[in-house]
C-alpha cells in the first residue's frame, strides 16, 4: 500500500506546487520566470520524498518476503535434524 501511494502523493503535491507557482505571472517577465522556476524546484521535493519512501518500502517488502519464503525449508531442515537426533537417542537406549 505504501509502495503504491507514496509516489502518487508526491506527484500530487508536485502538481499542486506547479499550479501554485503560476500565480505570480502578472509581474515582470524575468521576475515571473525566476519565481516559477524556484516554485517548480520546490514542488519537486515531495516527489523525490515520495519516491524514496516508496523505494524503501519496496526493498523492505522484498526482503521480508524472501525471509518468509525461506521459512518453510528452514523448518523442514530443523524437523529432519530433530528426527535424526531423536532416532540416534532411541537407538542408543
């Protein structure tokens, strides 16, 4: 859920920032361009943060999923070791 929603929220914040950056277009041409460029650069920060959160969540999910998928084989190995030890104890008695 976080992997899918974090980048989308970042892009939404970027769009809102870009729309907000066009408010001052009634001023002088170069002043308006400088203000728009600065506002667009500021509005890209939520996108970067959203992508970073999504990436970290995705890597964490993949890591946990790999551990969960390895668990059944580890449990089978532990069960086989336990049965071997119990059979050795039984045969020595």
